[in-house]
C-alpha cells in the first residue's frame, strides 16, 4: 500500500510512464488504484512517430502489470509526502 | 478499478468513465483493437462492441471488423479514450483493403524473417522457418474467406510462400 | 543505521533495508541495469500536533521490490547484427533519470553497495 499512497499524493502531477513494451507516455496523473493501475490525462506519447495509432488518445488507463517505470517529477520524492504515506500505512489506511 | 461510489466515479481509476465510449485497446501482443466499451471488471476484462482490429504496416492501415469481443484483462496493456475532435491517424497514412494489408503484413514478416535467417544458426533456423511457415498456413486458412479480393491476396501469399520455399531449398526442409 | 535492532538481517529484504540511502545496483529483465540511490530518512516528528515524538522509518521499497530510486543511471544493453559481416555488435545506451519508480516484477536482483569489513 506504500506506493499506492505515494502515487495518490502525486495525482495532478506530470509523470512519464514507461511500459514493458517500450511505449513511453507522458501525462498528468489522474488517478491510481491498489493494483497501481494508472489513469493519465493530456497524454503525449514520447516517440509519436513510432506509435501513430496513439495520436488521438488524450486520456488513458494503463494496467499496472505492464508498467516498467514511472519517471517522477524531480521534486516528487518529497520526504514529507513519503512520511505521510508511511504514517497512513501505519494507521492501516 | 473497484466499483466506486457514484459521486467519485470520475475521479477513480475505474474504467466506468470509459463506458459507452469509443476506445483504443492495446494488447500485449501488440494488436490494436477499437470498439465501444460495454462492460468491464476489476481485472480489466472488457467487453467491446463493434470491435475491429486496426492493422498498421508502415503508412498503410486497415480496420478489420471483428464484432463483439470479450478481452481477457491480463492481455490488456492500455485503454485509451479516442478524442473525437482529433484525427485518429496522421494525414500521411493511407487506408487500404483487408486483402492489401494482409499482403503487406505478410511481406514485412518475410523480410524480417530474411533478416533473421541471415543471423541465426542453421538448426534453429530450420525449426523457426518450419514453424513460421505453419503459422502462416494457419493464418492463411483462418482469414480472408470473405471477399474475392481477400482470396486474391491469399493466392499472392501462396505464390510468395512458394517462392520463399524455392529460395529456402538449400535448407533441405523435407 | 543507529540501533542494533535495525542492523540485523533476518530475511533477504533486510539487506535492502540496510542499503537505504546508498547507491544500489538493480538488474532488471530485458537487459536493463540501474544504479541509483534508495531513499531513506529517519526523522522525529510530531504526530497530530501532540508532543509525542516518533521515529518514522521511511522506506522507498516494498515486498514486491517496487522501489523509488534517485539519481538513477540506466544502462540498456542491446545486441545488433552487422548487415554486412553478420557480426554481433553489443551496444549499451545510458541515460540519467532524476527520480524513478521501478515496478518490482521486472527486478532480477538487487545488489547492495560493496561493504568493507
């Protein structure tokens, strides 16, 4: 639950999700769930030419299991945020 | 993905907000399906109505109609909402018939096979070639009986396969 | 790593706990390697405004080996075949990422930094 809480605190921030099939999508984190499924808004595929079928996709749902990395905003790893997440976890939330 | 309450359904990671919309579903094998989402569950199993597969080879594409599809969640990579205001594909891409796209697919699979044939060892090569031929047979048998054009493409493909076989005779396949 | 309790190793993941705040090596599927810093902080904090001070260990990994690394260097190794000579050419591509969440299912191994004594 630690990373679920962590990603919930990142909602509204810009992230780049890199999938196991090498597709990388940048967008605003809209929501996340306990499987770390991710919804992005205002998405833009990093290598657009290679994935023409993604041109008109603005919002998407990404299955957590296909994620390789999530590139986080440089100030995203806020000690306070992680602390809050840890505390919530300790409370069983 | 769990069913959220009605008030926060659009803020959750549920697929509920995508219901009854035209979507693009990317699968783990690289296939791209288009259709209207009619149902889903917590595994991302999904029901697509009016589904079609969008096959893209280079600058050519074709939407092959499939009908009503139930997709197993574990094969789903991404579900994207199509922005109806925007073009679905770049302007330079050309729509072609199902027969043509299958032909292109076949040609590009041959050329990638040629590449690999030059680089893999002889024994594994033989096996690979045999199995790819048989999977080609499979695909040729199961697809494209619908139109005359498709049948023509099939003949072309068979011709191609024949010529491939000739070119591969040195492998002593029999 | 202050108390004795904290530095004991009872199970494999304890080794990772001991690597918090240090640069670790992570080998991943599909010929990828990462070197980065596992974040760790121990801080005394007020809880709910009460004057109780509590030590909050803040770890950046979980039991799935999901983790957050900082100042990450990623190395991708690819093998290409030369068109003319058919020789294998091993290429490595490097890139830097300031902060990276890594999904645990891609992790093959995690190596703590080399320790002396």
